[in-house]
C-alpha cells in the first residue's frame, strides 16, 4: 500500500505527531508513505524521514493561493500513483482533495486504470469562528459544502469533533472516529527522571512538578492555567510549574507580564519548544491541560503513558481519554482547576504513582499506536476494496 499524506505544515503539533506515529507503526507492514507539506515548515521532516517516509515541501506562503502550487501538488500525486491520499486539517483537506481529484482525472485520461481513495482528516473539536480566523472559517464552510462528494471518508480524531462538524454540515454518512494512538514504547515511566530534572532546574527534592505542554495559542488557555497556578501556589508553596511549547519562553511578553502580576516568576519555568518530551514527562508529578478546546490531546495520552496522572479540562474527548485515572474540570474555570490540582498535589507520591500506573494501563489497552494504525489500515482496505482494488 502506498499513501500520500498532504498536511498544512510540519511544525511540532498534535496532527504532525499523529502522522509520525502512523508512519512509524506501519513501517514493518511494508507501507510506503510520501508526506507533502503545503508550507515550508519542516520541523518534523527529519523525524518523518527517519521513520521511513519521503518528505516534500510545497512551499506555499500565507496570502492569495498560487495556482501553480495546485498544479505541482497534482503532478506529485500522479507521479506517486498512491492507493490512498490522506489529508490532514482544513487547508490540506481542500487543496489536497482538489489535487487528488485532478490526479484521478489525469490517471483516467492516460489510461492507467489506477484508482485511489481520498480520506480527509478533521483535527479540531470546534468549527472555527470568525474570531479564530476568517480564512479558516471559510475553508471549513467550503469543506462542509463539498464533503458529500469530494472525500471517500472523513476521519475525526474525537467524538466531539464528529458531532460539531456533522452539525455544521459535513456529510455525516462519510464520517467516522479514529482516536489518536500513543507511542507506548517511547513514552514510558522512568524512576530516575524526576531527580535528574529537579537538578536541571535547581529545585529541592520536596518540589511538586506540575507540567503543561502546548504552544502559545488562545486554545490552550494559558491565562486559565496561570490563574489556577497562582491560587495553588498560595496554598501549596512547593508547587513548581514547568511550561513547554512553541513560543512558551522568556521572550513571550504577555506570559511574562501575567506571571509577574500573579506573583509566579520564581515558580514558573518556561522551557520553550523541546524535542525530548519523552525524557521530561516522566519527571512530572502531575500534567495539567487547561485548554478551552481540544480533540484528543496528544500530550495527555503521552503523559499517561509515562505514568503521570493528569488534571484536565473537559474538552473534546479528553475526559474519555483520562477516565478515572485523573481529575476533570470544566474549561475556563481557574478556581475549579486550582482545586483539582491542589487535590492531586496533596496526595502522597505513592498515591500519585498508583494513579499513574492505572493511567498507563489505560493507554496500553485502548489507545496505543498499534490499535490506531490497525483501524486506519482496515478503513483504507475497505475503501480500496469498494473501488475494486485488491492489495
């Protein structure tokens, strides 16, 4: 089986990580992958190549689309002659979907008889509003209008994403949910990580490390997290807050200003973007997700795989992911978030470790990459059989 993936960009993020996981897991099955990034963002490119994928960058820039990019993308798909074109997120769904249809036409005209299936990917829980971005909202509207004839299947990363997009006008009959899979071989508990990381931060052994991982974006609601952290720090002075993500660093003036106003400067540690999360996460005593919107958050699954109990907001399918292994609170409620974090912080280290063990077992049993890839493979096979293609 050969799959061409079309994705908006290759920055470090949830969709990009999910793609990397699928490429890595399917390597031994002999599946060939070509990953095409619409933009020139390539932070994940080398990792994808190391996992066995061919990677190409289309080099689109923000602004008015250049028709030549659609032509080049179509040419790449025709040359690859894939069985599946899998697109990721709105931009790629529309542009990659259009290129896939043109590629089908070109292959039919040249008499090759080659058939391909087109699969869209929805990664957001909420349909974008004008406040999020006029262009993004327009893309989602056009995708909804064409969803009943352009893609053969539409994959949602969460039940919540399925509901909101179906209600928005996406073709419900073509939609299904496949949850993200998590790398249970890479993200594992490490009894030595905590002491090592405390030493790196220069903190005493009694410290309670609360981690949060996510880019500086309104959806992640760092304001909610910082307000909750300020409340918690007044009650449990040993808590320290480790913040990791793109633009989550000392150069982020709004974050720095908020920390200063809330009296958190000595308690917050901004590490920016890090490529070694699998080494850092096992050091956390607690992982926090303060988002106001999510699908199925990658960082929560990875933390659980590392044996770290989580305190999360009830957005997307996050509650379904965490189950009874952590604490779940409403979004945009820093008082409730602080209370849940305090409850978790006041547990003994052994009690948190026991919760973490149950959390890892939940990921291994129900949310592994292997289980995710098998669902994707079964779906691809079903679509190709419907087109008369035998693998």
